[in-house]
C-alpha cells in the first residue's frame, strides 16, 4: 500500500460520532486527549482509498500514527477568515 486517501469528515459523521478528542483538566490547563476508538470509527468512514478496513489492518505502527495525525488536522486547522468554508448558508 503506497497511498491512503482520506476525505474530510461530513456533518453527518460529526453528528454521529462527535469530536475525536475530549478535554481533561491537567493542573491549571485543559488538555485535549485523543479518543482512539472514535478516530478509528471516523477513519472507517473517511478513508476512500484503499478499502478502509483493509487499509487500517495493514498499516505499520509508524504509518498508523501518520494517518491519525493527518486525519486530526481536520479538527485542529481552522479555516481562514472570509474563506468559503467559514461562511454559513441558510
């Protein structure tokens, strides 16, 4: 396997699965904690190429971490102000 294609999560994915992390109070700070079972459910929905379950089962540990990091960027990178992604339609 040389390439994995991950689509952006859709609203339905988000409303079905929620955020792929939660916040935990650590001292005076609230830190995000990844929820791996939720991340796996998202990947099962969002991997478009190759077949999701096959892709997940064949990843090496390092590749699994890279795929997880790439996926989590959907939830950590905010769209630029004024971009079409940040506009709401009614």
